[in-house]
C-alpha cells in the first residue's frame, strides 16, 4: 500500500512482520513487529492520512494494531474491550483525507475508528 505522500510502500507479511520500503527501491526503511501472522492468516495494512501511523491486523487477536512509523513501535491495540471486534479483523480501510479507519471482522460487524493519537 503506498503512503499518502507516495514516498513509501507498506507491505503486510505472513511472518509477523510488516515492512515499510522506500518507493521505487528495494530499501527497507522500517520493520514493524508486535503482532502475529502466519501462512494461514490474511494480513492487512493501511496508512493514516498523515503517514505517521500504520494500521494492521493480527491473526490471533481481535484487534487493530497501530504503529508509529518513525519509531517502528506499536503504540496501540484497539481491541474488543474498547468497542472493537470479537472476531478476527479481516480487512482495513483508512481515509486519505481524515483520521478515520474502518475495519470489518469475521464477527460480521464493521467498526469505524477515529485516530486519537
């Protein structure tokens, strides 16, 4: 997924790692860890409108993970107890114009999140 400014590409992998690369290059800029995905998962990823954060799912948790790209650290997990899903997150979509993120889950619900970072 390209960053909002087009300078970077984010890729979700099935080995519990999300990768941020410089666009039009093979240069890895950041590796993002702290979630779980394997060969049976369906990893998803999206950028915040500012490009400061990356959103992703985790195979064994019903959450939306939020990473700060500059520090490569997970800063938040939006979970079931915080109004989140009670099933695995199956897709993520973020707005290019606002700090709104939408998720859908195998629990047959859709959630709208406002980035409060």
